[in-house]
DNA sequence: TTGTAGGCGTTATCAT
DNA sequence: ATGATAACGCCTACAA
C-alpha cells in the first residue's frame, strides 16, 4: 500500500521501540518478549501494516513473482493455461506477470528483457511461432533463471518441460477420420520447424501408415504464422484445393487455424462434412455451437498451467540446483461432433 | 536482470569513479564531463547494464506498473481490452499486472490488496458482477491511488470512466429486431444492479416505446452471475419460456449469456431465427462461424483499453491533482447476421 | 567536475 | 530481550 503506507519505522517510533525489535516481533522471533510481540502485533493490525514487497525484493533479490510469456491471451488454450498457472501461484504466494509475444520474435525478446529486469524469480514460457533462435532464453537460463517450458518447448535447453502428447492426439484424430471413411486427409500445420508441428505430423503419418492409407506430401502444408495471418492460411488452402486430387478431410494443427479453415470453407460455400470434413486442435469453449459443431482435439490446458507452475516453483525454491528434469506429457482428448461425421 | 546483474557500484569500481558520478553520467547530467560520460556509457553498454527497477521503485515510491482487474481474461471482450491497455502502457514504459476476479467480490478484494501492496502506480478496473459494496475501492482512491474505471464503472467514485454507450447499443439491436418483424422481444440481462444492465435495459425499453411495442416486464430477466453460471441462465430461460405468451426474440446482455442462450436453444432444438431470434452483446471473433451466424452488438474493446490507459497515465503523471474527470463514451456497433433474419 | 552521505523499507549481524 | 548498524541499488542534496 504505497499511499500513506505505514512502515516498520512508524511502528517503532510510535511504540518507542527499535525497528529491529518491531521487525522481529512481526516475524514472531523467539527472542522477543511475549508482551512486546502482543503490543507490536496489535498496533500493526490496527494500522493495517503490510510489509513493503518492493523493499523485500530489493533485500532478498527475489520478487515472489513469476513471468509468463504466451503468444496471445485471447486464445482459449492459453487463457486456460494462465488460469491454471494462477491457481497454483496465488496459493503459494507468487504474483504472475503476463506478457504476450503476439507470435513475434522481437516482441518476445523485449518481453523477456522486461521480465528479467523486474527480477522475476522464474519464467514460464511457450515460445512464439517466429522464434527459431533461442539465445535470449539460453542466456537467461545460463544466468540461473529458473525456466519451465510448456506446450511450445525448446529442446536445446535443459529444464522441465510440460507438453501435450501431440503425436497421439493427431494419431487419434486421423484414425477417427479414416474410420469414418475419409481417404484423402490433408494436414494443415503450424510452422514446420516447431516441435509441436513435428509431433502432430508424426501422429498423422503413423495413423495413415497403420491403416494403409498412402501418405501424400501434397496434402501436408504449413503456415509459418500458425493461422494468425488469415491471408497466409488462405494461400495455403487455395494451393491445397487447386490440386487435381482434392482432399476430402482436413486435420488442422491449431485453434486459430481450425477457425480460419472453417471460415475458409464457409466463404467458399463448401459443406462440412459433406464436401469436406474438418477436425482440428482447439480449446474453444464454443466449438459445439459452431456450424457445424466441430470435432476437436482438446488439450488439458488448465492442468498444463498447474503442472508447469508446480515444476517451476520446485526449481525456484530448491535449496540446490537439481539436474534431473521432468518432461511431463499430458494427453489430448478427441471430442467427436458433426464436422467429421461418417461419409455416406 | 537479477542474475549476476551489474550495478552502478560495479561500474564505479571498475572505472575508479564514484557511484554518483556513474549515476549522473548514465542520466546524461550536464555536470559530468563528456569524456567521463563516454567512458561510463561505453562500459555500461558493453556490460549490458540495466538499472534495477526494484531499487528505483523503492526510491521513487512508484513502480512504473499499473494494475488491471477484470473478471476473466478468457473473455474476448476483456482480452481485447487488455491488448489495448498493453499497447499504450508498453509505449509509455509501464508494466501491466493483470488480475482476474472471476466475478467474485472476495477475489476482487484480494486482488486489490495484492496490487496495492505491489506499489502499482495506478489501477484500471472493471468491477466484478458480485460487487455491490465499493469500500475497498473508495479506500484506495481516498489514499490517492489513481483509478480509471472501464466498462463496469462505479458511479459513486469520482474519477475518469470509459464506458460503452450501452443504451444506444441496446436501442439499435432492439429496433433492428422490431424492424425485422419481431414483436415479443425478451431481454436477458446481467445483474440488475449493474450500471451496464441499466443502460442496456433503458435502450431496450426506449426502442419498444418509440415503435409502440408494449413493454412486458415478464419478458425482462436478470442473471446475477451474468451467464457464467449456466444453471442460473437455464433457470431464467426456462421461466421465460414457461409463460403463455412466449417471446419470439431474445436480446442478450453479455457475451457469456449470448453463448449460453444459443446453447440453450440448441439443446431444446429450437430453430434460430425461425422459432426464436437472437441478438446479443458479444466480442467473439467467431460469431460469424456459429450456427446460426450471430447478430451481435460489438464493442470497441481495444479502443476502450487504450483510452482508459491514456486517462490513467494522465492522472499518474499529472503534476497536480486534476478534479476534472472525463466520462468517455464509446459507441457499440450492430453487426447483422442470420440469427435475427426477417420474420417471414 | 566529481565525491560523500543519507535514505527509500526491510532484515541479518553484531552488539548491549 | 532489545538496539544499532550495515546492506540491497539507486538517486540527489550538499561538499569539495
């Protein structure tokens, strides 16, 4: 409480004690008499004393706050993760400072500099789609900043990671499409270099192989900006449907892309699932209200946020650095709805 | 940069100067020789010196950060506002600390205590739906904390406010329904006591009056939890449709409620707009992809965030307290789609 | 032009 | 059991 905030010094003066005595009384030190403690506590209570966290940060070189970097909080998946992060952080007395990269590498670097300069005790990050150079993260990590990656992790940095089982998620979605009679299943994925895209692609391919459906590389496309840029998505979709042998189903690699593709189909008056089926990763709360109701692969976002935060706090509060890092994998769930209904 | 951070003292020692000289050189004081400045700057640059914001906060009693309290970041309206807030704040060198009340009064009080103790320089808040007692805000305001309200404002506190023209938004939506042939238009609104609900209700009523449509109080209902609680919404809807003279259109007072009502209709197999038309406040990016595509009243959320932040920074950085507060009103836009199509 | 000292709020260390 | 002092990193009034 910055405004007219009462300090230890104020209490000391008022009670005719020294600041150290007051400080100790407040922290219930055994070397302070019961009476003094009572006195100090009563006064502090009455005047609503709150220790100044800024001063504490300066002294303790820790801020009891953790930084979070995501691409976009307006994305359900990430806002659900943030809720998970908060649920743990607040319980443990940590503040959460949220930054958005908006999928920009440049912005991510700025965010990180900012957070680092605010003396965050640790960092939770899902890297931007544009990020291919990880020096900014390595540098912070080398300086000893505890980092836990979630969702979009960085392989080259050795620390805890919490990810989704992208491969199995993609596998199940693809199998579902195959079993419902779809044969030419396209995969529109996020940036090719990303860890996530790789996992999703591998699950997709494995499903095709396991069911003796030939893999056609022409049915696999990437959007560098992961659907944030609708024009890019449109370009890729146009290219996909310009082919002679057109797909009869599309498997989309991210929430934004799933919505974008749905928009694309509607604007082209393509009927779903009659003309084209659609399944995509999405954590939207309203996927069931869409036209058509969307079959999605849903990720345990809240759980992911919780787990990542627990791991981070473990590192932050560890007495000695632990070199034994977890790679925690959470399952994705296939929710079947109209957009992938059995082909007649 | 908490980790091995270089300080002014380090620079002073390395260069054989005093900390004050270094400090002044860094701030380009006129009383430092050009040479010394150059020397200090070069060294600082080379070692990537960054002033410690914690120390600055302690000294200056300001943190260059502003607190934001919203009910839910997962709500498009609020996440868009936050993007607006950030866009201004970062430009002006302010950090944004986001807290969610989850529509809980208790949580709002906790959030506020927390933010206040973190020495925020100012507060942007849209109060929770549960909040009817404003003492926690008054107290902070009286202590001199600059506050700007947005969207859900508190009348009794005299400061800048940025709101939507709820009345005109509701008026236009209602007129649109009337002109499309709907006669029994229900209004499901958020908490009756709220400023927002009042505005929306008055616009709705005025539209009916202006078009000689009788006002039927039985068609007006409230959800205390603003649609967050689906069971409550369901109860109100059930009551609404249990009446003899059923509505032929529903005008919904918030994003969550709009989606909830859509879900309600679908679960009851009611066709939209054939059986029942629907128009609602919503900032969802995907309202056009729903079944049916939804007619919405869209609010300039990003602009709202920007404007509120500009006003707040004006107060924060004002030399002398200004008693002349703005009540900035932004227009809402009606976006017509299928869910309110003309009645045959 | 540069240096010294004190203070922002707190706590740890070392007296008393 | 309590107090004085120094320190965290920075800035600034005052000295030199």
